[in-house]
C-alpha cells in the first residue's frame, strides 16, 4: 500500500513537471485556446475591457465589469517590444 502511494505520488509529480515544461518551454504544443492565454506563446492575445466607473473615469481591466457597459479592447502584446540592437563592429 505504501509503495503504491509512493509510486502514485511520483507519477503525479512527473506529470505536473511535464505539464509545466510544456506550458513554459513549448507552448506551441498546447491547444489553440490555451495558447491565447499563455504569455509564453507566440499567439498570446490578452483580452482587455474598457469601461467607465461611477466618477466617469475610464478603467481598463482584464475582467469585464458587472452591471455596466464595456467595450472589448484587442491588444497586440508585441506593441511595446523594442528590437535588439545590431552588434557594432567597434568591439574589436
């Protein structure tokens, strides 16, 4: 009984480790809907919601507000990425 529980625990740890590896290191193997939610994936597409609070201030959140109108905002996660500089030849 003890050996069975130990084997089951080891199996669960191995499965959890494999799942974590795929999530962080190989997100291209995930289902398409999961890739859209995974910041590590190339096709990550976060959904944001724009709405106004009681004071009329614009709020942008990742969950839609309850009981008030909102609009969905599509965001390109690569908008603010600065491309790397080309290596200079002056390092000789």
